[in-house]
C-alpha cells in the first residue's frame, strides 16, 4: 500500500538516548489509511478534494505521500513554535534523534511547499503525538493541511484590511466544507492560539452530547510568508483532523476502529460513499483493572499510557486516573483504571491477567515508580 517503506532502524534507534519511538508506532508507518479509497479516512479525503476541486477550479495542489519523518526545523522552527513550547518535549513528540521527529502536524510542510513556489495546497498524512488513551485519542492520526496565499488585488478590491479579508475567506471556505460534508450540523468557532497564525480559531462540532474539536486554523503569521519572499501577501491555513471528522460523519464510536482489518468494519464502507452510518457489531465485554503506585518526579501520564499500549496494543480502550493523593511525607500516589476490551472477540480472564501483570512489571522497570 502506498509507495513508502520505512525500515525499523530508520526510526527505532536503541542506541540513541533521545529516541522514544516504540515498535508499536513503527508498525503504523507507511500504512497510509488516507490513500485507501474504501476506508473511511480515504473516502473523507476524497470528499474534501471534491469540495476544493469544484469550488476553486482545481487550483489546490495535493500532496499525500510526503514522509512523516521530518526535521525539528520543519516541524517546529519553520512554523515559529517557540523554543520552550511543550509540543517540543519528549513527552509530547516522538523523536527519532535530537534533530528528527515524526511530524506532529501537517503544518511541518508549509514552509518547504511555499519555498517550492506553491501558493494553494492541501497536504494529507499521518501525524504522531504521544498522548493519553481514550475513544477519541490515538497516537497516530491523519490530518489535512490547507494553505491559501492571496496577493494584494484580492483584498484591495474588497476594501477590507488584508487580515480581516483572509479570516473571513477562511471561515467561509471551512463553513462551506462543513456543509458539503455534513449538510446541516451544529458547529461553533472558538478563538484560540497557534504560534503560526494570528488570529487563530478552532471549529467544533456537536457530537454525542459534546463539542468535539475538529480543526485548527487562522491567518498565517507574516514572518512565515516573509521566509519565502511573500511579504506583500496574506494567507490562511487550516489543519483538520480526519479521524475526528470521520467519527462524526460515519458514526464511528472508537478511534481504534480505523486501524482494524476486521471485515465487519472494513466491509461497511464503499468508495465515494460519504456518511454511511457504521453499524457497530456487538460490543464485547470490557475488563477493568486498577493499578496504584507511588510516582517519581519524572512520571508522566503519556509515558504510562505508552507502556500500557506497548503491551496491550489495541486491546486497551481507555486509561483513566481515578485517584491521586499525597501523603505526609510528600509522596504522591496515582491509581489508574485500565479498560481492556477487544473489538473483535471476548478476552479471557487469563489473558487480561497476563497483560496486567506485564504492565505491572514494565511500569516498575521503566518508569521508576513504586507499586502499591
Ligand atoms: N497544526 C495545527 C494542529 O495540529 C492546526 C493548524 C494548522 C492551525 C494550520 C492553524 C493553521 O493543531
């Protein structure tokens, strides 16, 4: 599938102290769900392409096989992410080595494409983030970046200031996209912050009694345009989360399902058919296991979740902090509830006990915590 093969030793480096890419992540590289026309992610990508092709006369260039292995310059510096921003930490991002990461957003490609002379483009790809575990978070997901440069004649004619012109055009474009994909849906704009845009917005969609963030966007910082000699222009950019949108569109209840090759999942989707509602196959029973330990200073929830996922893979549905307290000596205890559930079969007690005991061993060995 796709044209990319990435060797294990290109991303998992046991000899490099900065490397924090586990085998479970390596196994996702090159899967290219977004290039499968019968997969919900591919179907959604194609529907978004249709919207841009018909409304912008095919002026947006499309990229969908840029390597997810990028430099820290591409991922952070080129899009003005400050040196001390949390997203640069080993806790949030997968580092191949100190200079190389698995992109955490498709914005990593903005600068190089501008420098190449591109002015309107869409970039689709897999992105990687260390994160907690629940039904809407998975350490690999797919984004589509949109970027659109305007020259002075565009906004001069409107009589508006360039930033306002771009912001209005951006919102109009994305509201049109939402209508194209959903017909009617409840949505709202929320002001936010990104290092690379000002002003910046998020679009949220009402889903399962809650507001779900589906995209970030804004008017591109002038410094980014200047880096490519576009100081007299203005631009907008957006980055949308394909899984989140697809969950709403196809009624997919759990983000792990996108990675399933169970026929009861894959056979429900057809090329070009957007928004067919997914019929959940019977849910197998969950199994809950609690684990308590005294944490050390270096403990982070993301590290814990990665250990759990390294052992249980997609058999883990959720990891929840259910209790935390600090004793008189200043030691802090955490109790986590791990929800094990397979989407394909019933798990046996024996199997779950075995997973949990491996989790206990490994947490102790790798995370410097004291089990209680
Ligand atoms: N890169 C941002 C994210 O991943 C999304 C974004 C893209 C925001 C482009 C603004 C402009 O959250």
